[in-house]
């Protein structure tokens, strides 16, 4: 595994201001890495690229057949099939769903527990193996979170499947700070779809089954142009991560008791107001 060293000025936010939310550039004059790699920034390890981690597996074919519940969008890609599906746990959203819960795909689509959950466990074990120090740090940061809200036998609370998504430049602000996300890439009949980190002047090349572990919250990143080479193509990214909003969750049983009590109180208050308006 090769080591690649970069310098980064944390005070320099001009690139973030300029590019955040923009479609990733046609990258030129940028350092390109497409081999097993350890990334070091200012003397600190910030990530790894592991080639062929899940190559020639049945993961992508299972996703093609698995009928996940996707949301569409063309989020910067311009490709009609651009869509995503979350799995695992979601935090409270006061207006819509004021309780911590599993996603709809997790509840209704067997491919999540039959394919994505075992894959999450495999990735979590690799994370612990390749950088136990960062893994232990992540466990410590997340120690106040109930075990109810982890994907079984992993360090992750949640994940997302992106299909053919040319993601705009962003940072993963919803995750726990100071820890890594882990992303698997599956490609068929496409060129491009690589990861650009403009602050580091770095493009990370992906082939089918590659795994990247990186601090996606700290460094701005986007996906380079996806170029289909056949009528039948795909570029999946499966991202495993841990949402800091889950810290607001009580243990699951208490969480549901809280929600049921709150829902009853809201309904009672609504009925009182309705009756008063009639009277």
C-alpha cells in the first residue's frame, strides 16, 4: 500500500465557498490515485483506498433486482436514472416524524437485511482491521448512543445507496465529527464517476468493488462526470456512516413510549382546540 502525503490549510475556506453545491469540475492538473493507498494530510492519516474489496460479488446484481425504495432527482448528474435510497436508522424530524426509526427500505425491502447489512458488517470489520486507532476513537465518540441504533455488528447507524449520482461538491455535515465514512463503488459500462477532493488537489479513481474510508465531513468532495458506455450501465456507491442526530434518541423502547405519549398529547390538544372553535 502506497502512502500519499498532502498539506492542507484549515483556515483556507475559499475553495469551499466557491465550489460547495456546484457540479464537480472536469478535473485537470490534479493528482490521480488508483491503487491501494493510505492518505496522510498534515502528518495525520485521513483515509484509505482498498482496491477490489468486493470485486466480482453479487452486490450490484442484487441491487439491480432488489427494488429498493428510491428517491429520484438528477442531483447534478443530468442522468435520468440518478436516484438514492437510505437504509438503517434515521433521527427525529420534529415536523414529520418525531421519533427515531428505521427507513422505509429497511422495513419493506429484504435486500437491505439480506445484502446491505451483511456488507456493512464486512466493511466495519475491515475498518477495524486497517485502522484500529480511528475505529476505537469512533466507538468512544459514539459511546453515548444506544446499541439499539447501530446496524448489527457494525460501527454504523445508517447508509445510503446512490445509483448513477454525480454528487455536487459537499461535506457530510450530518455525521459525527472526527470520524470516517466508508464507501463501496460498483461500476459497469461507465467511465468516470471518480472522487474529487479539490482542497487536496486529488482525484481518487474507482474500479468495480473498491472501498474508500475517508473523513467525508471534513473535506469537500464531489463525483466526476459519469459517462455511460452502453445502454445497460450503472455506477453504485454504497456509503456507510453514523449520524450525530441519533444521539438525541432514547433506547428504542423508551423512544417509542415517548413518541406515543407525545402523539396522544398533541392529538388531545388538537381536539380541545377544535371543540373550542366549534363552541
